[in-house]
């Protein structure tokens, strides 16, 4: 009986940790992909205001909830700000 409880407790802890860390890794992946997408038509990396604008646009398009719905208001602003800071 004790072994079943220990296994169940371990499983609950693992699921909880996975659920908490998933948004963090997704946010970092989005920021990295936005940085990689900031390229010109001829494939060269953008610089300066053009790079900032491209990253901001990418981050705004990627600001979605877990359900896939677009974020709005303070949640969107926070998500975009975090994405931009991680991309720079």
C-alpha cells in the first residue's frame, strides 16, 4: 500500500513540474525562433530598427494562450515584452 502511494505521489510531482516548466520552454523557443526569423529577403540577418521591428511583429503574432487563442491586454503586453527581451 505504501509503495502505491509513493508511486502516485511521484507521478503527481512529475506532472506538476512538467506543467509548470512547459510555458517557460515554449516562451524561450518562441523568442529564439523570432530572433532567427529576423532576416532580410536575401537571407542576411537584420540589424537595428529593422531587426527590432521584425522581432516585435513575430512576438506579437506568437502571443497565444495554451488553448491557442490570441492574448489581449496586459497578458499580451507581458508576453511580447518577455519575448522581445529574450530575443535581443
